[in-house]
């Protein structure tokens, strides 16, 4: 259940990255997007999720991801689950085939759970899922102009875990504060494992070279987390 898949990613439009990236904070919990980290940027994150509707009561999620070569991002996720359930180790990858321009969206091809870790209780998460993701910044800020809320639209299509169309909106309310509303799956198992297929999230950037604080809901579950970016 790729959990970076939590608010983060850079734009190709010149000037947008510097102004809006902190509030968009690249990834969105459990929702693959066309967002990618900058080249040679390494992100580490920790999330704690309070789980409802299952015997499990919480999960600890550890994430590391980086764009290791032009257009290629790799991600590793480790999920510790209480109540004696086995842990999960998930590897994901995306490759950007089109970079955003004033007229065109970002487009990536991606795969979740490359090595088919089968410890998830959700059958749709036990095998690799493939998807195409697109993202477009609808009203990018202009250099020298006063700040205004910036909207980024995500439209994606996937197999297995997602079973069709998914995506939503990210909004950078200020350069530091962002929110997101996403649909993350069409799986038949959504009622059993999540309660519903919606995610709401918020991120606050503590500033340059400082962590991002995140919180939100995933179906009926609640999560909080922190992430930090390094460069090499």
C-alpha cells in the first residue's frame, strides 16, 4: 500500500517549483501521482496510521524515495503492523515520459509493489499494480506577482489496486500550507479495508531545509507524519 505515494512533487514550469513545491510537498499517502522529487533529492518520511474496521489498530510506515536518474524515481516502503500481523516491504517506481509545460501535463508510467510482497490483507495489494498518472498545475504563480492559491489536478488510470480512474486535487493555499482531496481506489475491497475510497490531507512546511508536517484521513483511517528532504 504505497504510502508515499502523502503531499510532495516538483513542477516543470519555471518558477513554480520555488514558489509552490513546499506546500505541495511531493507525495500523497497511498495515491500514486505524476509528481516526482527533484533529481538527486532523497526523501525520508515516517507516518503513524490509526486503523479502524480491522483487528489492527495502527501501522508505522517508513518511506524513502529518490529520483535516482533523470525521470526515474524509486521508492521503498516498510510497514509495521501491530496485532502480530507480518510487516510489509514494498518497492515502487515511476518513469516520467512527459514533463509539464504551460500547455501539457506531467505524465508518468508507474508500478507499485514491483516484487509482489504479499503480506497485505488486501488481495489487490498483494501483486504489482501498473498505472499511468498525469498532473497539471492549472494556475501556476507568476514571478513577481502576488501569491494566490495554486491548484494541481491529478487524473490517473491503474490496474489491480486502483481498478480504473483515480486522482483528485492538490491546492497550495500559501507557499507553506497545502491540502489535497483524492480518490485512491476502485477496488472491491475498499469497504472492508478503508471504509471509503477518499483521502483528505494537509501539509505544512516548516521552511527551507526543515521538515514537512502532514496529517489526514485515508478512508476511515487517520494518519500523521513528517518528512525531510536531503540532496546528494
